């Protein structure tokens, strides 16, 4: 689905969501209130300016109070890989963006990520993966790092990584693998109105991050939950 189709399905009565330079912001009627929408469209790389703008949108929602849910819609490239952005400290800007989403959720604004196109690396981590729950649409292609990049970092042959990815979902990009690892909770049905589906996700939203448990149940991350639990036990013991 395109962003226009998503917004039309979400808000059949109209909305106030706009896109400027690939950055999404605005809201639309939802239940008895509004649903805020931010994000990245058109496979746009996320740079310093974009991270600042999206952070400001989120903080404005928090300052306004209430319990407006926030939908983070993502069809992005990776972070903007320019010398300028790196020298300005893009990693800190992306971290700030992720923190604003965590703050909004803690302040009573449920956050839902929606991946409908491509997204990768820092742009993916600082937006969709920073929400409490992440869902996807068929055709989406998320990845934390594509396999050629993994090959360059690990110095392992690409064909070996491709073979590993076929058996190990946590290694592999793509929507199906993200579902199996628990990163993506569910894949929505584009043939049905998206508003009720998003409402159902909100109604069933867990009180805490359960992605490690879901990944174990789905067989995509069999040991992550126990490792995380052991770390927490060790921290508690000092």
C-alpha cells in the first residue's frame, strides 16, 4: 500500500496528515479523539533535520497532554550516510528521536509502528522499532542491516551469510523474518479498513515489551528471553 492508500483507509472521513521532504506529520479522527501520525515516506533517508522535526512533533503531542496514540508510519532508506550528518552527531539525533517515542509512551500516548515499505539500519531502529508495538503491511521490507553490509562488517562470505539467513531468522532481513523473531507483532490485512485493525492493536497492546517472549514462541529467537531474564537477575543481585 502507498501512504495515500493507508491514510485513506485509516481516515475515510479525511485527515490533516501532510508529507514534506519525505517526512510525515499530522493527525486524523480516530474513535472519540485523534490519531497522530508521524514517519518517513518515499524511501527517504533520515538525517539530522528529519530526526529533529519528528522529535519536535512527538514532544508537541506530549506537551498537549491527553492520551493521543501515535502511529509511526515508515517507508525509509537507512539513516542519511553523509559526512555532514555524521560530523553533526547523527547517532545522537537518532537516539533522541527514539527517546521521545519512549517518553510519549511512558506519558500515556501508546506508540505503534507501521512498516509499509523499505526501512533499514538507524532509521528503522529510531522510529518503528522504538514503538511499543510494531506491525507491518504485505510487501514491506524492513532490515536492521542488509546481508552485504553484514558481510563487510563480519568479513564472512556473503554466500555463507545467505545460507545462515535461510535457517536463522534473526540473521535475515524481510518482513516474514521480523515476524518470526517477534519484532513485528502482526501483519495487517490491506483488504480491510486499517482503522479498526489499528484500534484492535491498541486494545491488545501489552503493558511491557514482550518481543523476546514472542520471538521464543515463534521459534525465531529461542534463547533471547532467557538471556534477558538472566541479565535482569544479575542486575538485581548487584
